[in-house]
C-alpha cells in the first residue's frame, strides 16, 4: 500500500518505519526541514532503541523516504496518517491547530479515494472536524479513521510491531478492510484488532492514559502513607499486584509521572469532561497528587541536608522522564532542578542519552558530567530520578568515596534498605523508611 505519514516525531517515525518494514511504500512528511534533511541521511532526531536500524534498512530498500513537501506526499497515497503533535492549549485542552492544518493539506492535495487516519491523540469530536476540513476541499471520496497509538517511548518499535491490541474507529467497509489489511502482519499471534465507532476510539486513548496515570498517583499516595505509618510500599505493591484483578504493572511509586503524554492527556480529558458539564473528580486528584509528588525529592533532600540548600552541590542521576529515551517533556527532573537552583543550590547531572536535550533546555545553569561517577565528585548528595539500568547496581564504595556527604535520595527505590544501612548512607526513598 502507498502510505503517507504526516509528522515524523516519535509516533510518525516509528509508525512509518514499521509499516515500511512490512513491505508498504511509505513517505514520511514533515514541515521541519532540518528534521527531514537529517532523516534522509539516516540521522534520527530522537533516541529510540532499534529505530535507527529500521529507518536505515527501509530507506536503503527504497520502501521509506522523507520529504518536506507534504502536499505531493499526500497526492501519491492511498492512506494518510496524521501523526502531528497535539500540545496543550492554555486551558489544558488539546491544541488541534496542527491536525486541522494537515487535514486542509490533505483535502487540497488528494488525487484519489483516500483513507485518512488520525494517529495523533485527539479529543472526542475531532474526527468530525477533520472530516469537515478535508471535505471542504476534497474532490474525491475519503474515509475517516481514528487509530490511537499506544506505543511506549523506549520500547516503541516493539510495541508497534507486537501491540497488545489495535484500536480502530472506522465507519465504512472500505476503511475497515484497508486498516485490517495494513495491521494484519502485526497481529499474527492473535492479538485483537478492536473495531468500534470513532468517538469510542478517540476516548479509548485518553481513558487508557488516564487509568495508567491514576495507578501511578494512587501508588504515590499510598507510598506517602507508608512513610507515615512505617510500612514499606514495595511490600504493599507486591501484596496487591499479585491479585489478578489488580495486576502488577504500573504500581511503582516514584517522583511523579511525566513525558509527552500522561500530563497533557490527563489535562485534556479533564477539559473535555468540563466542556460537557461533567467533572472527572478522580482525574483532578490524580493531577494534584502528581504535582505534589514532583516536589517530594526536594523535600527529602531538605530533611537530609537541612532546610537551607544555599551553597549545596547536588548530583542528579537521570534526566529523561523514563529510561531508554532522551525525551524530557514534563520530566520530574526539570521540577527538581528548577527548585534546587531557586533554593541557591548548584546542580551537576548525568544521563546516558538525554544530556544533549537537557543542555538545550537548561543551558549552562547545570553542569553535565561525562559519567555517572564524575557527577558525584564533591557533591553533597546524590538524587536518583530516572531508573536507567546502569544506575541499578553501582559501586557503592565509590559513590561514598566521591560524595562529600554520604547522602542518597532515591526517587525510584533502586537500592536495598539494609545495604544502605550497612554502608552508612543517609538514604531516603519513596514509601520506605528513611535510613540513618
Ligand atoms: N510520544 C508518544 O509516546 C506518543 C504515544 C502515543 C500517542 N502520541 C500522540 O501522537 C502525537 C504525536 O506525538 P509525538 O510525540 O510524535 O510528537 P512530536 O512533537 O515528536 O512530533 C510531531 C511532528 O509533527 C510535525 N508537524 C507539526 N505540524 C505539522 C504539519 N502541519 N505538517 C507536517 N508536520 C507537522 C512536527 O514538525 C514534528 O516533527 C501526539 O498527539 C501525541 O499525543 C504520542
């Protein structure tokens, strides 16, 4: 099939490369000229495991190419995916400017019967606006599909290649059969393609992210209670996670959820509800808990070092909002760093892949260390923010030797309490008793 993907960000690039891998002819189109030029040279604008090889292989095979000419890419396609950003508007609702601009480009440039697929996360009712916009200019029939994307950054290629399910909101036979054919190679193990009406598909994406964010905030709330009553949240997590009705995923407490999706999607869903005179009270609480949680690491640092952080020198391990990505959008590390700098502390940070992105955001207000151990030299404390694998089993003797004071604030509960105790660290984690 001839496919055009408009938007070559995290989602568009992964979707395009994976669809090319299964034999389709894919054109990735983007208005960001610099990004397109780099992609043509197989230089990826993002870090995503396995994606570089996929892009290189499929470009070499002639199945994948990139262009800034969105119109001509649309003109040659049977299926167009809209995968542009939907950033939050001032009131938290999704800003649909990019999506609707692409819809207009599609209407103006399509040359044949077309399936128009919205991959971007968009609020209920957007498909109707996309249809209306395309229809204003189109001279050929077209079919609207809502196909929300559930990939996780850091495991995006695997998630797209082996999805738990594919959700498709489609209302014509042509759209349904076209999408079923496109996705057939990815669901060979029997994972379901769930066809539904378009509004339900649009809402499913937000409901999924809202549920996951709710689990995280719920566990962070429980973790805070654990600290008060002398319980250990890791035990509580295992105790409840083994109940099949609950399940063990997404029960890890931490420094608050971040990233490009959960914060904005939870806000957008709340806003959708409000605009329909319906209040999602649980989601309001989920966001408030998360905002507080992002500030808890500084609170713990103040307990360990004293409430006046002026002059303190703090080492941070992990800047990305989660491991295996360089994405720092709404990362808890940013809240921590801003609070530390505002308190008069200085910050030295390490991250295996996100330091270029962090430097772009923070400039020279933070020092970046070439290795995790370099970051520790002369620091008053280490704060672990992202659970990268390389931080899981460090050389604790070396950490102790390098730090000016043996203080670790662990936002991810990576280290065993008894070990921290034995080694004489002052150790604060999330939902577990403080040590020393
Ligand atoms: N990142 C994720 O993990 C993820 C997962 C599922 C769904 N989503 C959703 O997918 C959508 C895209 O997210 P992303 O993270 O890939 O965004 P992104 O910001 O990484 O990429 C968006 C791309 O769209 C391009 N673009 C903007 N306007 C354009 C236009 N008019 N024509 C052509 N290109 C244009 C931008 O230049 C950019 O390259 C969002 O709605 C997001 O919520 C993201």
